[in-house]
């Protein structure tokens, strides 16, 4: 399939049986065949999105010496600022041309999982930046929960199958800045081809084009959400859980035409992760003679550590 289907989340939330049934099938089929879908009526307000992008642009406009204050290499990029050229795709040694800021889970109950998470990094110069990240994180979590409920039903699991597994999960909101290109980048891309690590990714807007998805025949086609839509894609954890029934599709962010090298690009994906103890062992219902088990048993936490080493944000244990 050389296009990304559009689905309407309000159909799932309508309480109307036929609309819900149609949404579940459309979302599930898109995740099976393409791995990407655009979602309208997703529940993330336009006002919140505008505030988020305004504050993100303000942060990346700060002088480098201020941004560097918020970079802690011991956090493996999981919280705070990561400066330009630190991350690469797992099959590439060429760093991506980006800098980013990551914001994680805020545990507000007595859940002992709080000990697993580093504290978030709060930017003193921009209190509005911190507030926008908190509000966006909760809004993304809410939309993502509904999408996973529909996916569970598509997989013929209980609707709330994922609820406890993602409660206080290790989800990450990542604000990315792809700076202007000031010299010939050679083989470097703004983001080399890769697959996401998590269950699902929700991407709200982007300030410029550049996102491309690989088709089954190895070609690339551009993905651009229309105003009011978000792009949602399957991550490797969900592909692994479903034994490849749902597809984690390779994607990349290409460099702009040379006449636009002098422009920045901003993008804000939400990587929806489960709790570290969630098992990613292939579901029995997704294993058959035609599709035998493709993956060894592993937990989400173990898998995340493996992948952070592969992309250069974490060192392998000796």
C-alpha cells in the first residue's frame, strides 16, 4: 500500500456499535498492512499544539551554553537535552542531524515504579516550556490509551488489555529540532531510516515536510498529516508482541532541497511505552504453522536497554 489511511477516533468513542466496529477494523488493517495511519478527532487540542510548538521553538533558540546545562550524559538521552549529532540509527554510524529534548513519566500515585524513572529536567529560563510538556504528555497518553484499546479489540483481546501495562509506563515526549544545514551533509540525513522502539508513536504536526515511509517493495513515499490530524505508527514492541501481525514500518526524515537548507524543522513525537515488566512474548493467537514464533521472550525494559545501546545513547554493560 502506497498511502497512509485516515481514521476518525471519534467513531471509536461514539458509543455507536457499528462506528466502533468500523474504526477497529480500519485501524487494525492499517497497522497490519502499512504500519502507519493518520488520525483525526484525536483529542489533542489545537491550542495545546500551538503552545507546545511555540515553547519548543523558544527552547531550541536558547544559546548553546544554556541548552548544555540541561544535558546529562548519564541519563542516556532519556531526560532533558541531547545535543546535535549524538544519536544514530541502529544500522548506521553516521549521526542524525538533530538535537532533542526528552520529557518522561510523572508518577503521581504511590506506584513503586517511580524509582525506575529519572526525574524530569525542568528548564528554568522557560517555565511555559515545562508546563506545555506536562500538558501535552497527559493529552498524548489519553489519546494513545484509546488507540491501544481499539488495537486490543482488533487482536481479539480484552479492550483493557493494555491499560495496566501502560499505567505509569515509560513513555517519552521528544521535542526535536533539525537545524539549518550549513554545509554539504554527505550521507547524513536529518533522521536515518529506522523503526521505533515502543508500542505506538503519536506524532503531532511537523513544521516542514520530510517524513518518508518505506513500502514493502523498498520504495519511499512522503507522509504529511493534514491540519487537525496526527500520524500514528506501530513500534517494534507491538510488532514483537503480535509476532509481526502488526507492522513496525521503516521510516526516515530526509533533508530538504538545497534551496531550503537554511531552514529549521521541528517535530514532536510521543513514544508510548509500557511498564518495564510488561512481557513482549509473542501472543499465542498470533502464532500459527504459517507464522511460527519469530522472537525470543523478553520484557519491555530489557528490550529498551538493548535498543538504546544500538542507537548510541547507552553503553553496553561490560
